């Protein structure tokens, strides 16, 4: 019989009830050294768990990206651009994303960039000639060397040199930054693409203008930018050209001196024409004031109608001119402006002269009628009085030359005294000036 299964044997082997039963494992719990070790391990595990949790959070937060002003960002997820089409770009601010290597960010600068095109269409300048002016270089210039010298061919088959400056930026469209990231990648590559496209656009635009316009910098910048932008848009670069300016332009140095002479002559001609136009405008303003242009048009219309033999039109224009000059006001169809200046002065002078002449003639008529009535009653007395008055008027003048002759038939041949004649002319001119001053004072 198996003793292990015998209950009596088990009871005999069991300890007495008065003795406590101790589990060997309970001795480890109450051991202070082991208890301290267990507590330390427990704390370490908790700290490690916190650190691991912090590291996980920090790792997840590493995918957060701050986009600065004048920047846009594109998020990658396992190497591919994340997001729905049209919503794949991010503007300035903080944005959440996947950390590496799950995700990544590509920043696209949108600030304007400037490129100088100063070598493609310019002649070679050696180190020894650096800093010299174009006029100094033209004295020793030779023929162009296509291997080293750049140039542009104009529409009239001439050669010119030019240096340009172009500005561009990444476009604001929702797909422009994506196109830039996919098809360009870096701003350095963008600079090269823009340079190449703009050079091609300039070549095409300059080929459509004359050399004189190209030298003066009057290229069609809009046309050049359009040609270049078409190239960049077809390549889907996301680049937008903004401005194009010609910094320096010149004819080939070998013909620069001759070109400057022609240019100076044309400038002088333009200045003379401008000066003549200014003088013409000033003369017209002084002549008729603000109504000078309208008055000139009226006179032209009258002369054209008269030359063409259009009687009705010429009579109508003459009536309009007479009315305008009388009223010193242009009709509405010719501006309606007042006629002032020298024309008004002449009209006022003529009006005053007419009034004076009419009054003088009326006075003479009244005097003649009075003398005529007296002559009818006493002709001899009237004739003698008139003769005496006339003789007194002739002989009383200080500047008159008097000759007293004996009665009888006398024939006199003399030359007028030049001093007396000059004095008579001066008195007559003074009288005219005094009359003119009187008229001007009346107008004021």
C-alpha cells in the first residue's frame, strides 16, 4: 500500500497544532534587503515606463513642422506626397505630420528671387579691362568673336548687346509648390531653368524689334516674359516670372562712336522740335489764351471750306468767326472757351478806334453842316475865316518849316530838313503810344 496516499501516515507526519506552520517563501517577504531591492526595481520600472512614454511622445511630436512667412511646405508619407489634390500644400504656421522615417516635410521658399543675365548677351571683358567705361573700350574694340562674345540679333538684322535682370517666385496656385517639388526640387535648379527660359524669350522678343529700340531698352518685356512663362508652364515647374528689366544696352563697341553721333543728332532734333512746340503753344496762349486751339480750328475749317469752294460752309464758318470775335467767346462745338490775350487786345483796340473814328467823323459832319449853313448866308466871310484858320494852324506848329515869299509867281524846290522830319515822326509815334496806353488802361 502506498504510504503517500495513506491518511493515517499523513496524520502521523503532520506537525503538532501548537507549532506554527511557516512557508519558506514568506521568509523572503520579510527580508529587508530583498524588500528594498524589490522597491527599487519597481520604481526603476515606473521611471523607465515614463521615459519610454516621453520618448514616444517626443518622437511623434518630431513630425510637427513650423512653416515661416514666404514659405510653403509639402508633407511626405512613406516618400509620397500626402493629402488630397488641392490640399497638399501648407501655409505659414504650425502643422502636424508623421515623424521620420514614416513622413517628412519639404519646404518651398516663395520669396521673390532675382537673377542677373549679364553674360549671355554681353561681350567678353578681360581682367585688364575691368572697370573701364564703354566709351573707353570702344576705342580699341575689334570684331566680335562668337566663341566668347554674346549678342542679340534684332528684327532689322543688326547686332546689339544687353544685360538683363529677371525676378521670379514660386506661384500661389495650389499645384505650384507640388509641381516645383516634383519637377524642379531646389532653388538652384530653378535658377538655371529660369535663366534658360528667359534667355530664350529675350531672343525671340528682340528678333521682333529694331536695333534702335533694343539699344534704348525698349524691348517688349511683356512679350519676353510671356515666351519664357510658356516654357516654364509647359515644364510644370510651378515658377511664376514677375519682372524683366534691361540694365545695360549698347551697340557693338566697334560702331558705338558712330551710333552716338547719330543718337546725339536725333536727340538735338527732338529737343528742337519740343522747344518749337512749346514756343508755338506759348505764342498761341499769348495770342488767344485758352481758346487758341479752338480759334485755330475754326480758322482752319474756314480756310479749308473756302479753298474747296464750299460757299455755304465758308459763309457759315465766317459768320461763326465774326460772332466769336465780337463776343470774344468760342462756340460750344469749338470748346466754348473765352478769347483773351493779344487777340482780345487787338479787338478792343479796334473797337475803341472805331468808336473814336465814328465820333470824330460825326463831329466833322456837324461842323461841316454848321459851316455850310454860315457859308450859304455869308460865303466871303466864311472863306476868309477858313483861310486864316488854316494859315494859322500851319504856321503855328513848332516843327513846321515856314517860308515867307513876296507876292507873285514863285517856284520853290527844296529838300526837307532831316532833323525837322525826324522830330515830326517822333511826335507822331509818341501820340500813337499814348493812345495805345490809354486803350490798355481802359481794358484793365
